[in-house]
C-alpha cells in the first residue's frame, strides 16, 4: 500500500469500537485512511477518531437508506470511495454489492455468496468433493424427501446468523407444525440432514486459500442452548489426533476458495468415522474467539478482516501458543438486570464482554450471540479451561439467581 490517504466506506451495525484494538489503536489509522462511516443509529456515540471524515446513522435493517448513504459518500461528498469494509456477518453481502455497484475493488457479491448463503456454499464445496450434508432449498416436498431418506432434518435460514430461526424436524408431524406456524415465507430457508457427532470450529487467517495460522474449538453445548437459557461453553482443542483431523479438513475446504484472503470461521461435525462440513463464514467467529485467537497468536482477527477487504498485505501470524483458551456465554431471561455481571478478578480471565449494565432492561435472547455476558479464559489443558469456565458460569448464574433473573443450567 502507498502512503497516499485513501477513502474508505465502513458499513457497520455492531459499533465502531470494534474497528480499534483494546488499547484504542485504530485499525484504519488517519495517516492512511479517511473513513466514511454508516453505522446503526443507536451506535453513533461510538464514532470517534481522527480518521473519521463523515458519519451517518441508519436504522438497522433499512437497506434502502443504507444504499442512499453509501451513494452520498461516494459522489455527493466529492470524494470517490476506494474501499468498502464490513465486519458484521449480516453486512458482508451488502458490502460486496456496494463494491460491485460503485466499482470498488475487494470481495464481490458473487464471491461472498459462496461463504454467506448456506445453499450456495454447500453446492460450491460439494462440486469440489467436500463431504457436506444432504441438502436442498426448502420446499415441503424437499423436506419430506429428506425426512424419508435420513429420518431427521434441520431447517435453517439460508443467510441466517447465530443459530436464530433453526428448527429440528423428526417426522412428518413436525413438518406440518412448522408449515402451520411459520411466520414468514420459508423460501429463504434450506433443509438438510442432521449430522451426528460433536460440533467443532476452526478459525483461520488465510492468504489465497491457504491457512497461515489456525486454531480449533469444541462446542460443549449445542448452539441453540440460548433457548433454554443454558450457558454455552467452548473449549480450544489441544494437540492430538482430533486437532490434526480438523486442521486437515480445514485445509481441504479452504483450498476450494483460492481467491479468498482474510479470516474464516469453519464449523464441522466430527465423529469416529468422518468429518462433515456444517458451514463457513468469511469473517471472525463470535463469542470469545477473537480474544482467544489474539491470546495465542498476537493477531486481531477483526484487523486482518479489514486489511484483507482493502487488499492490504496479510502478514503470517505466529504459530498458536501452547496454552489453550475457551469462552462461556451466560444468558438471562427478559427482565431488568439488578446485579453486576463482571466476573471476579482472576489472572486467567483474558476478556469480558457485558451486553447489559445494572438497570438495563434485557430482552429474551433470540440468538446464540445475545448473551448477557461473554467471558474468555486461558488454561494449560482442555480440562483446566473447562473447569475455569464452570467457575465463571457458577458465579454469574448465582448472581442472576440471587435477583430472580436466571434459569440456570439443567
């Protein structure tokens, strides 16, 4: 990259604080970037920094207004855009479409579809010989066919996020109930066989389809535990046969994306017989994945994502350190938060994210990512990490139960 200052559009709905590290260092420094930000109108207060040239707040989900704001930044401001950046999964396609329409380099909408739309990604990988679940765009006939073939299936939004909108079907009666109770047209959904085995994820820094560094984690609970208000735990996988199998499958999947550089979050099912693809995202994973990856490699996955979308060099991270990490998501039911959820001070807690402060009114969680508290820990073994997560969960759920605000774990 040259020393010339470039015009960058950031489309955002998670808040601009994610575009700098925990020490306040901006990922888009002002000596090289002039940032034009479109953000959730409720997050405008986070828009601070010398690099910001203009800020527009847009209600989340108002795509027409977002497009109008992008066009303004590109033309009416007198400065043509040279790059478009988005960190949020739900805005990756939007950013790709804007690049196409504005003639800006970076991942195109068609490229993004291969790791954003669940049908498109599985079609792409199946053509390359990757084991994927038997699947189809959702129709009643397709669901009936897959139920007869596999006995149980899952219905998902094709472009869904955080396990929201997922329905499990075990028989024809379940399908009839789904069709009768559906609040929306299901043409935007897919249906696929339900795969056995444990759910794992592999998180990678990638250059031209080759992982430069990768870590893997195991989901101890299923990703719909938020519906039961059951805390979710995720523990990094240590050296051994399981990690070797996961990293090998990860390399095979990423080889199917030779034009991709940046960050990937791959989810797979693993049992004694096989590794089976679940889904892949061309962005950092949620929960405590970003602080955990940083703890082990010194690299911030959000920063890598931003650099890759702007065509900047992807630097090889250090090999993951020997210690392991994990994180817990603690959920709370609807109500007013009456107690502080900051966990006790411990040198093995490496990151805490609190969604609510005392006095806030909390809605019922509607997705995996809507935890009241997310706590990331480190340890020397998988068992130690899991034990420390249990300690954190016990403390936070006891606090919530003390004010009548938690369901607790079964």
